[in-house]
């Protein structure tokens, strides 16, 4: 399953990217996020692994490609699924940035999550849209 979400943020690209790299933005935009723990590799570089700790689950992030301020591409592993997320940043003007995320779920593990993905695929996109709206608000209010 693959989908794309995007949002325009009324801030310069360098500010948006700075917030994107800051785990504090995750606390504000993704419900239940607690902290990020670096596990291995050089932080911020391809191959680096981090554990994203949420109240109800953990994710392992592996950076595939990082050319910020242009693009950040990573794989996220959870006990029930694996997905990749490619985030692209484009300056639309001096004080406006377009953030586009391309999400691809490559594996679902377990009957229940496979059922949800098959019959309610929009649920995943709606969640990403919600995170982007909260991230936009966080950026614009800083």
C-alpha cells in the first residue's frame, strides 16, 4: 500500500527542516510519542538506527537516505508492519515550504492488521494527514 500526503507550511524551508529534525516536534505532532533513542551508526546519516518510543509501541527507524534540507527517507519497523517514508521539502517562496510525504507499507504481520489494511486503507492516510496538520501548527507557532 502506497500513498502521498502534502501540506504547505508558512515558514522558510530552513526552519521547517530544523523542526523536522527535532524530536520535540514529534511530541507535538504525533500522539503518544515519548522519546527517540539513538541505537547505531552516525546520527542523521544513512544506515543510522534509532528507536522511537511511543506510549503504546516502539518503532525502529533506519535512515536510508538523508539529503536535508531536500529529502529524508527512512524505513520504520514495528512488530505488526514495516513501512518507508520519504519526506521532501520544497521552498514555495521565501516564507513558505511544501512538505510532501510518500508512505509505502511493505509488510503487514498478523491477521488483524492485514484486515485493517485491506478494508480500511484510508485510515493510514488520514493518520498521516493528521500528523502533518499538527506539524504545520507546531512550525507556524514557533
